[in-house]
């Protein structure tokens, strides 16, 4: 067996689930498999660049971060194109989070999260859900560690602020949707 | 008041994914096999000539009135040869795999956590049916002066002309992607041009190359007409094979194009409706495979020589047409050492009504090619003289600035 295939097998065994989870947290369910596949395809093409050991997963998160970012942009453009052309194609599906929000507290937290800007949302997700260190977050996002730390600090503060604001409204049994949501 | 530490605990508990639900249903070897098969088709029928440089295939098929710089020359030559390989190989890959029906695997038999194939069937129709229907309003004028362009493999590309036409393609629409057209007003055109210049990539001292036409994209490229009217290009702006791992400036202008509808005022558009690009000209070129069992034996066939092999009514339509040849460039072997075949890709470039009349001479033929309208296609005919063989005829729309509108990214 080619050494690249051996390395890929090791990467697959180690990273498939976390990468699948990563994509599931950020994409509509029907886009997840493609994003995971794109991530692993990139890894296969660059198998000699994939670091060994625990660094491999961080490297894979960095690839997935870019794949997911592209999927978002592509989806937006795609939607506009298809609307204009009155195509019958409909590839959108419910977001993973819409399917899996369990309980009011989580709902409130996610509603608060949705009110932040994308950069803050991503740094919070990487820490809370992918359990990455600030240094690894910096690697994934391609920024300096100091910048990641600062971004995380601001993001936490803003999330807490939004959460408190929503919580005060929730006491009257109403959780407002994020601005712009339909 | 919630503390930041409490907030992070709450956020952690709000994780929408239940762990353990994403276990792979196939082993690594099977998954890799599917990835490779998927990539072969998703990358639109790409032949694995050289992964780093051949995925994109936009080729300047016109002779230029200006001298090409040596760097530009080898780029054109490399892409021209690669493009012909790409198309030629894809024809045979598809034919061998499924008898002429293109399949587009993306997903499904192995459960939600593994990529497996779904199938999109490209209708096999006669050549004339793949061209803009008679009476279709074609993109005018027939030729156009390019103002700015940006393209990235596996993502898409945009070509903006001085007359306001914006012609592009977006890989997000695969397998139904198409060449599309919108039209900007003068203010919109200038806004785009300034957005390119604002990246700093074309500032004095930057290693931009003056080119007569946008270079092919062995990774990614951007070009713009500067304030002095020169067309400047930056090429190979991809840092790796990941289509998103590109130079920030290219990322910026691609995103700018993708979001153009929200970036500029409505009144800077003449027509923002996205329409199929109906090319005013088509190229007709020819290839042959000397060994039917060997994909490495694809050969471009000289257009004039191919014309002699065509049925008389079809050949007559091309009488008096001079092929646009790339022979001079493609024969620059030192510039493209990978080309050992010595073929000289050239093509007839004809108005769309002539292209349609030509295609109508083959009513029994069934075309192959990427799904979606406004695209190129090909079909194969049997040739008996001077020897029994086959000839594959390819028709691709032309961009207003004279490139073949061929996209393999």
C-alpha cells in the first residue's frame, strides 16, 4: 500500500467524526457530506503537508473552515442564480442547528450567538464546540495568536451581553428571532 | 449578569451536534476511492494532466495582433495543450465509464456520513439542440474589450467588458452551471475596475505582467486595464490546491464579483438579470484518439485536415474559413516540455448561425459534455477515408475578447 494511502487512512480514522461534526454545526444538512468530502479531498491532495499527530486535526479544521466559508458564499450566489432562472432545483435543507436545538436554554444561547458577527461566532464555536486552544484557533483562522485571543475575549463579552438581553426578554416567554431572520 | 466563564459553559451545552452520530460507514480505502472518483467528475471531467496547473482551461484561441511576451506565450501554450487534453480525455473517460451518459456522483448509498453517488444525467441530444435556439438574442457586440477578469479553479470566473457585459461562471451551480451574462453601466464598470486597482496588486513596482488578453489560470489569476489603458495580469495566485487557499487580493475581487449585486447601486446596472450567455461565435475544433484503448493517445487534429474528413455539406459550411491556429504557440516545446505529441490545436471560429447550420448536418449524432445550457459539447463521427477511424468534433462558445469559453475548474 502506498504510504500516502496509509497516512490518509490514519487521518480518516482520526478526523472523520470531528470534521463531520464541524461541518454539521455550520451547514445545512444536505451540504455537509460535500463539505466533508472536499475537506478530505484537499487532505489527500496535500497528504505530504498534513502534520503528524494531534496537529493533523487542527490542520483539517483549517481546511474545513475554508471549505465551509466557500460553501456559504457559493450557496448565496447559487440561490440568487437559481431564483433568477426559476430553476426547480432545490438543494437547501434545514440547518443542523434547527434540528438539534434541545431546550430553551440552548435555544437562547444560540439566539444570542446568532446576533454576533461571523468572526466572533466562529471563534466561539471553535473554542466551545471544537474545544480548541486559542493557539489552535489562530492556526485555523490564519491569524496571530494575539489577535485570536483578543477576538475571543470580545466575542465572549458580547455573547454574554446578548444572552443577558435575551434572557430578560425570555422572562416574558418570548424569544425574539435574530434580526433579519424570517 | 452572566459571567464570561458561565457563558462559555452554556455555549458548550448548546452544541447542536450530538457526538457519536457521525461514525463513518465505509473504511478509509473505500472513502478515498469515492473521493477520487467524485473529484474526477466534479472537477468537470478533468484529465489528471498535472493537477496543479491544468484544472483551469480557458484558452486564447485567437491570434493576437500584438507580440506576446515569452511568459505569456508559454502560459497560453501550456493551457492550450492542457485544455485539449482535458476535453479529449474527458470525452473518453465519460464514454468508457457509462456509454455516453455523464454521471455526477455526489452522494447517497452509504448513509449520511459518507460521500456516495447520486446521478445527474446529461441529456444526449443532437448537436444543434445544444446551441442557442434560432431567434435567440445573442450577446452583442460580437467582440468586446476586456476591462477586468478574475478566475479561480473550482470556484468560478468573471470577465467584464468595456461595453458593460459581465460574463461569468460559478462552480457552485455544478452540474447545471452555465455561462451567464449581466450588464453594467459605465459607473458599474469603473467601480469594478477601481476595486481591482484598490487591491494594490497592480501598483507600480508590483510584478504584474502586461498582456494582450487574460492569461489562462493555472490556479488563479486576475487582470485589469489600468489607468493608462494597459491590460495587466497577475497569475498563479493560488497558494495550493485548495480552491479557497488563494491570494487575499484574488479572494477579495472574486468575492466582490460574487456580491456585486449588493455592492453597487441599482442604477449602475443596465441589466442585472442573470441570463444564459448566448455567444455570438462558436469554435469548432477536432480531436482523435489514435489508440481507442489508450487515453494518452488523444490528438488534436488540424482543422483544415479535419474539414476534409467531414461530410460534404458540413465541410462546405466551413469552406473559406481560416482556422485560428495556436500552432506557433503549441509548438514552443521548450515552453511546454510535457507536450510530446506535437499536435497543433486550432479551430474554426464561426458566427453562431453558421455553427447551428453546421451542427444541423449531424441530426443523428448525440452530444456529450457538461450538463447545463450555454456550454460546450462534442460528438464523434465515423470516418472511413483515408482509413477507418473516428473524429470527435467539439463546439465551444467564444468569449467576446476571443477566448474559447471553456471551463474545467
